[in-house]
C-alpha cells in the first residue's frame, strides 16, 4: 500500500478518535461552550480523576492543549483549542475564543 500525506492524515484522525467517547465529547463541548460564552480560553478545574481522564483523552485526540501562564503564582490551568478542536467545535455550532473561521451555518459571502 502506498502511503500519501492524505492517507497518513486519515489514519492519524482515526487513531485519535478512539479517545473520544460520548462523555469525553460532552466534556469538550462544555469547555468549548464556556469559551464561546466568556470570550476567552476556559479555565480547567478538574476535581475528579474522571474529569482528569477526559482532559487527557482530549489532549490525546489532539483537540486541546493545557497550559499555565508564566509567572502565575496561583498556577491556574487553562485550556487552548487546537485547529482540530476548533473545527470539531464549529461542526457543533460553537465558535471558541480565537476562532475566526465561519460556522457551517453562516451564509457564504
């Protein structure tokens, strides 16, 4: 089988989808909705091992990253959305902070 960049991308996307259970997608959409409503990247407040597992799976799926701002004495954990994560949110009608691409339901120019 000849491998092309397109084939490699399809395989990569299929592998990453195994981390997206229904519950993990629901967690993703909740964070995306918070981002849209608050106009910023959401703060990650994981209080249970289950929540942490969903965040880990979202990172493995390539939908989000997490970070702490340099010099933040409170060590607040924030979530950033990758291009793939922004696209998934868009498909669900959510425009996360920093995503300027049109939603699928927006009229074409």
